[in-house]
């Protein structure tokens, strides 16, 4: 089952976080760039002090304990909903229009 899920994430090219249970650490914001047999190649970046390093690791499938992927995110600091000025008039919501005041 995990084998198929990892292959699907590889095909989708999505960003994932992977827990390596034999090393007891997470690889954050990585991409699965190759998947052959029981070897999984993962690319990711690490930021340390004033330097950003790019890494590629090959891990065995049996070393992977968990995989997470971010589905969505919303800023906590900007609570105002952004509205496009290009929105067609028919799709705009007006607070005092008869459609929104139906009770």
C-alpha cells in the first residue's frame, strides 16, 4: 500500500514531508524525484545560517515511516478576503441585494 502511495506522489510531483524512521528525522518540503525498486530519491533544501543547501537522498522504502503533504494554507495575519476587480457583475455579492437578504 505505501509503495503505491509513494509512487502516486512521485507521479504527481507534489511537495511532501517524509519521516525516516531509522534516522528518527523528518525531511521537510521535499520532492520524490525517482522511485525504482525499493529505492526512493528525494530532493530538498535546507537553510542554515546564511546558506541554502540543496540535497538529494536515496532511501530505502522500508526506512520511510510516514509521509505528509500540505493540502492548503491560509494566512493568519491577513483576515480580509481578497476580491478581484475583474469579477463579472453577475458573480459579485452585494450585502444589501435581495438575493442575500432572503429569510
